[in-house]
C-alpha cells in the first residue's frame, strides 16, 4: 500500500464542510489511479436487527457486513437477526459473524464454538475475528480458527489486529484489518506503514476509522489505498453501534475505480 498523502481538502475544511465535500466529489469524478481496482466497505454493524436489515436498502454495492448479536453469536439463535442476515444476503451482501479472540487469550475451544453457532444459526458467509493478535507466535491459534471458519467451502475470513501484523496473518485470512482507530491518527499511521505491507494487494487490506465527520470520512476514503475502507462518526467506547448518515456518500467514493 502507499502512504496516505496530505490532501488539499484538509486545508479547505475550515472554509466549510459543504465546500469540502464538493472538492472531494469532484476529485472522485476525475478518478484515481488504483490500477482499476474497485473498493468496498467493510461495515462493523453492531446494531439491532431492524437497522442491520436496513443496510440492504438503496443502491446495490459490494459490501462486507459484520453482524454482532451479543459480543458474538449469543446464547441462543435470534430469529430477528437470522431474518436480517437473510435480507442482507438476498441483496448480494456478504455477512460475517463477529467472534472475539482477546488477542489470542480466549480459549480456542470457545472461539470455535462461536464459529459453529454462527454457521448453524445464521448461515453467515464468513467470520470476522476481532481483537486479533499481531505477533507471529500466535499464528497457529488463528490458523486453527480460520480453518474452522472456512470449513472447506471458501467462506470469507477477516482478522482484525487493528495494526500492521506479522506478514503470516495474510496467509491465515482473506482480509486483514491493518488500521482501526480515530481519524485524528489515520494519516500518521498510513505514513508509518511498513514497506512490505505497501506491496500487499489492496483487496487483502481493510481500514476502520472512527470519530470522523462527513468531510473527514470522504477524505479518508479518497486517500486510502486499502481495498476495504469504512469510516463512521461513532466514538469510543463503541464506535460501531450506529451507522453514519453519510454512508452512501463514502460508498460512492469507494466505488470510483
């Protein structure tokens, strides 16, 4: 990946958000040099079932949506969540089940049990392993978790260390989240991207940005070299509990190949 380059939009932000958005969309209309690669959103949608299903409305766009009933699949199957997952899949959206791993500290048996519940209850298209470790020593743990998630059927596996991990994590997962953090730290994190990671195909990399205004979200989307990007206005401790009002705008930006 290439580093995030400072964009004129940052200088224009103080002149008014509306004007800044016009500048971003103008740049999008000119196209960007991404080797013909179309990008998409990876949306951690930790929201109630009716809000989850609402993501199926509107223009059809490629998306990965993460469902999270109760910091995992929960104690029992939730009919409303099952129906929401089906609604998303019917719209062509791939749905991933959220499974926490406590950076490799959670018992592997519990992680694998969560995977089985998602597959049995919700028929998800893959698994999103959150709180992923980043060091090579824990690769066997995640290799076993990934094997269970795939099940020999080609399901999608995403791991989220939130920082650049050991290179071996790209052998474990289809997509690796190499940044999860506030917009205020995004540019500096991109500038510090390791050289080897800059060479990884964008489709294998995801960035999750929170605490972003509409203009900042569009700036992040335009400047990012990741194949999956998502920005939200949400803040800690749980920035993913709502979907931003500007989602359609940032997905238009992502769709500019």
